[in-house]
C-alpha cells in the first residue's frame, strides 16, 4: 500500500480527496500547511505528496526542496502559469482544480509508479528528472500513457532488425520516432536516409529509390545510385509509404525479401544491408483490403506496428512541448527568454491542434517573431478562446458524483445547512453548495475567484448542474 500526504488548507477538498484515495487503497495523511507537514511528518517516508499551490504561510512548492519524495501540485485552472513554474522547480506533475476523480487517480498512479522505478534504478534516492520531471526519448517529449507505451516499444524494437511501421496523423513527429529507433540500433553510427514518398513525383519515385544506369532513359547522362543503396549499412525511413505507386511497391517488396536491388536499366542486382522503417497517416490495412496497397507488402513492413497519438490526446504533454518549442525558437531567433500568458496556456491546452506538433511549432514561432515583449498571449498564437470547444475536453471526463439523483430531487435544490467538512461531499457537491449559498452575497467574479475557476467555467458549470443565475444577483 502506497503512502500519500495531502497538504491542503480547504477542509472540504482535503477530506474529499482523502476519501477518494482511501477508497482506492492508498494510505493517507493530512496537513493544512507546509509548516504543519514539516512539523508532524518525515516527508521522505511518503510515496507521493499532493499539495495545493497556495497555502497559508509558505507555498506548496516549498515542499519540493524539503524532500526527495515526488510532489504533485494542485492549482486552480486560472493559475496554470504558476503550475508550469512549479514544474520547473521540480514538481512531478500538476492537477487543475476542480479536478476529475479519474484524472487525479491516474496522476497519482503514474507518479507513484515512476517514483518506484527511479528508486529501483538509482537506489534509495531517486534522480531528479529534467523539465517538468517528464521522461524523454531522443528529441521526443512527454509522459502520457500512450507515449510511455511508445517509449517502451522503441526500446525493445530498436536493437532488433525488425521492419517497423509507424502510424500517426500528419505532423505528429513520425520521423522523430524513426530516428529514435535508429539511434538505439547497432546501426546508430551509420546514416539514416529519410524519404517522403508523397513529395516525389510518381514518374521519378523508382529512379530515386533504386537508382539508374547511364542511358536507361532520356536524361540519364550518368550512373546514379538510389536512396536505398545510399542507406547501405544504415536505415531507410520511408515516410507516407501509402502514397507509393503499385509498380514501386512490387520492387520494394523484392528488396525486402531478397535484400537486393537492381538499378533501372541494369541487368545486375546489388546486395544491400538496409533496415527499413516506414510511416503513414493512412489505414494501410483497409487500403490493402480494397486493393489500393499490396497486401503482401503491408504484412512485410508491419512486423512491428507503433501508434503515435495526435497532440490533442496527449494531455499535459501539450504544454511541455509548447515550452520546449518556445525556448528553441527564442534561441534560434536570438530573442530573450519568453513565456506564455495564462490565456495562452488555456488556449494551448484546450485547442484541438488539427495540424498537431507541426501546427504548434508554426504558431509558437509566429508568436515569437511578432511579440514586442516577453509575454506571449493567445492572440499572438492566433487562437480565439471563444472558438475553442472546451466542451470536447470536458465531455471526456466522468461526473465526480456517480450516484444517481432521485427523480423527486431537483438539480438545483437549495441546501441551507452550512458546509460540513466531515460530510461525504464530492467536489461537484461542494461546487453546487458553495454557489447556492453565496450567489446572493457575491458577484460572479467573486464566486469564480473563490472557486479558483474562470467566469466562463463558472457559467458552464451552472448550466451543467442546473444552477441558473438569479436576476436579482449582482454581476461584475
């Protein structure tokens, strides 16, 4: 059983979180401030410390310097800039409040497992990781579940000679995966030749891949080796292999089967030693079934299949990637250190990024070029917050309270009794009770600030929970 320390000054949130964790078989201790935690507990005894960022006295980040145990920071959605700064100070993760139960449990599980692995690899004192404490492989960044799975598979397949098929949307970084595989192989000191099959005209693809002899066709004034032959001893990366013409597919299949090629116009075959990695954004299995791609070639190139998730499904990785891109752009353009504003962070983490990492890189570079100061706002990223479909993100979250509501009990039924920290309240219950009890005495702005959310988030939660604003209530 893992031991967890919660440091939170709000009694209702602290006790609700404790019940959630104990219900999932964690051993939990509590403190209401950094001073209380340091006075009553040995911090290194815990497998994870969950702390609010803003506490009476010292901030929650003070705990990071006092222990080798991982510290997970909780913060309001409107204070994500502070959460990012916490990661730079060494926090392993952050969760925005009000948080979803499943999201919190996943963060707890992931960070406790990572802490245990670090202790096993490095003795009793785990190593501190890099930016935001997240694992990386080569130039790839991120620690979401799908990326962690991808890293493990790359480590396994890299040292082998197996042909690999990488599947992912355009702009997700498939070439980075190919380079990571190559760099973990015995061919790492040899070249990796990258070919975008969609960028070469259909009439030239075969001569580009296999080469040609002088006089083979009009304009062939000299012998020329192909890209496959140029990769001899190393790795050939064929991006967008789904765009390869049928004739070239047949020649490629023979190369894979026999490890030999024949230049166009030549009668002699050449033996080559090349490892093949392919990538596509298309569904090759369906294409093979519909005779748009050779089925025998599909099974040859797909010995190991790797899935690269789109950016919109990578959670907190998005912000980490954006910050890495921002730093790289500043260095390349000779700009002073820059940072994202809270609105920019909200835009980055809620926008769906149809162009994936390539679109993100372009947006950040444009913002760096156009910015007159050190802060980048969402308008420089060309992302309109009003057009961002926040509901798509939240629709994936399950309600915090899964208990069915009685039909006779209206969703906005007033509850006049005071908030009791010992009452079995979910965070949704707490939100509803707080709004109902304070909306007559507070403006919408004051309510949002007390709950640690934006006014837009407050309005959306009112709609979802059936708590309309009273016409007599003042709004700021």
